[in-house]
C-alpha cells in the first residue's frame, strides 16, 4: 500500500500511537553514540541499553542504518573491563578512599569502538561486548552474548555466540555489499522494496545486479 507520507529519519515514533518502538538517531544525546537513519529499538528509549560508556575511555558505539534492535538488548562498553594483568581485578581507583591511581590504558583490556553495520537484526536480550564489529546484514540470535566479530550476512547464536550459517551465498553477499541499498535515497529504497523483500533470491540477485551494473 502506497503511503501518503514520506519516511522521516528524524521522527521519534515510526508507528503512530505506539511509544514502545522508536527511531534511535533523533533521541541520542551522548556524542559517543552514533546511529544511522531509520535504525529502531523496541523500547521507548535507547541510551539505557548502552552501559559502561565513560568519556575517559574514548570509545564509541557506532550503529549503521536500518538496524532492528529488539527489547532487552545491551551494548556493554569498555568501561566494564577491569585490569586483568595483575594479582587482583578489583578496581580500587574507581572507589572512594582507596589509594590507587588509575592504571595506564596499556594495562586495561580496552578493545576500541563497538561497530554495528547496516541492516543488522539484534534479537531480544542479546548482549554485545566491547569492541565487537558486526557486519552489514548480520543476525544476532535472541539471548546471544557476542564477544567476537561477526561477518556480513552471518547468523550467530548462543553464549558465547557462534556462527550458525551464512544467510546467502558469496555471490549475493558481495552484490549486496557493493549495492549498499541502505545508502540510497528514500524514493529509490521505496521502489526497491519488492526486490529487497522477495524470497526468490535468484530473482533478487538478477534484479539488483542489473541495477548495480547499469548505475
């Protein structure tokens, strides 16, 4: 059904009258969280799902466009990590009245930015650990704990998350990564919906390929 309205990446509520699903980008206030257009979460707010994000660690959470984040998902950032190369992991320096200077960054297991690609589906109650990179089109199963990188168009499940399977053959994955539908204009994406939602993958491959090579 053709809508009379154009999709708006700056709208907070993409479903009229329903507050427990929001587009994330227009709600973010923390400059260390970067989210692309039309990524949504099944909740009325987002930033409480990002834990241990402390300015002094310098890490960021970067999420691409058109991601689908279920309820209960948590992004655990580097501030959750404790020093592991000494006798104790107890963080005396973070607590009042203990005589300890903060350890040097080299002594902390800091893993850099957490980066989620485009069109990633993260299932309910999944946990993404610090520094993980998740490729475009990946699927994270419900209740999974993701501690290592996930390739594009790969399904991972479990604790720790393990590869279940690739979603598509290498030819289609390469085509999708080259086509990058999520970076197209809204009007073109609307026109592409019949292809993007087609279960005949060979047909979709032909049509996307034809569009890519003619552009």
